[in-house]
C-alpha cells in the first residue's frame, strides 16, 4: 500500500523507542536502538532512528471538507480516493452524512500527524477505527501516531491489526520497537526471525535489525548486538551512504560506546557527522567522548650485542686462577762473630 502520510519515525536505533523513548518513557535510560536519540538519550525501544519521508497522493478536494484538528480554519488535505472509499464502504450502515463525517475525521487525523500532533491523531483516528476497523489505512495511521506518542500498547494493537489486514511488513520495525518498549524481547526476536524470511525492502530490514540489536543490548548482550550489525555490513565505510547506513552507524557507535570501545564509537560517530552533521544528537555524543588522545610512539627495544643475539655463541669459562705458592721461609741471620 502506498504511503500517504508523512512517515518520518522518531529519530535508534537505537535508537533503542528512540525519539519518544529517548527522552521519556521506555527509552529514557542511558542503558539504542539501544542507543541514544537526537534528544540526547539513548534511542531504546520505542522508536526508530528516522525513516524516509513519503509523499501523500494528491486527490481532488471533497466538497465541504472540515477544519483542522485544533479547530483552525486550515483545510486538511483530502484522503486518497481509495482510502475515503474504503471508509465509506466500511460504514455502509451509517447515513451518508455520517460517512462523510468519518472521512473528515480521518483527514483531520492525517493533518494532525503531519503537524506532529500525535495525541490528536490517535484520538481522531481511533474514532474512525471504531466504526471502520477493517480499513488498513486507518489502523496504520493510528498505529504510527500511537508509536510516535509513546503509547506502545495502542501502537501494538493497531499495527498488529494492520499487518493482519494487509500481510505487509513495512511497519514491522515499529511493531518490534513497541514490543521492545513494553519488555517483550521474545516477541521482538520472533518478529525479527519472521521478517528475515520474507525478503523485505532493505530499508525495512535495516530498521528492524537496529531494533533487534538494541533489544540484545537491553539484555546485556552487547557483543551479540554488535555482531548482529557488523555481520550485516553496518560498520562499512561508504562514500555516499544512504539514510539507513547513517542510522546503522549511529546505532553501532552507541553499542561500541556502551561496550567501552571508545575509539570505534568515536570513529562511527564521526562518520555520521560527516554524512549528516545535524543527525540526531551525534555532535553532543562526540563531545561527551572527549578529544581523541594521540597515540604515543612505541619505543624500540635496545639492540642486543652480537654475542647475546647469536644462539651459537657459547660462553667461555673463565680460567681458574693458579693457587699462590707459599713464600719460602728465610733463614735467620747467623751469629755475628
């Protein structure tokens, strides 16, 4: 299904519910994706380290479109025709007027999401979902808005429903991260295993891998988390990295820092800065690591003498000193005549 709402996940994994969790709820501990998010705390479960923005389909405005979610006079963008038709069809027992009211509420929910008013998006979207529960787009929007608002259990309910209705895997990383946020590592592992068998898009697979690695890190398995990312090539230096490469560098740097390998953490954070100077909280992370201490030159060992270096040289025993012969006694002087 084409994405028709702005889909830029909170900036971590790490990471580790990253944006929302990073400074609040489940992600606020320094224990990303996890790792730390742009807000300055580790991106843990609960958000992904940002995803590409998708454009909404443009449609002909419907007559009498409602006002925005906050009561402003700004007219929300119309829904794609197929989404509006699905909502009307799902509410077939309602009056024609009420069906248009539901379509208008969905448009307001999308407008709220696009303006980062995620609580409003959840509230409005749930009203539509209550009367049109079989419309995948409604479940997807409410699930993503709940995810961004840090409402992990609501996000799980809606994204699980979206997956069952569509059999799509594009929102599995957000679902994994939500399960991670509520302390369900076994469910995260199961979703990760299933996703790998379904050949998802590289972007989706990279996001899910960050969450899976962050979950291992949460459980104290930092070597396993690092190996998971490194084995997939997350540590490779690239001349023109994509967004997913930058996110993986960040998540891996966070794990290295937590594992005490500060030189590798610094190297990867520097890569992120070079690629995206404004990404996440990477500048603050580098400052926290401190300056890179110069390496001291190694001293060369002193050259050994030829005799000491040669294994064939044998030590010559010293010649024992000859015993000193006793002095001959002198005869006493004779009597003088």
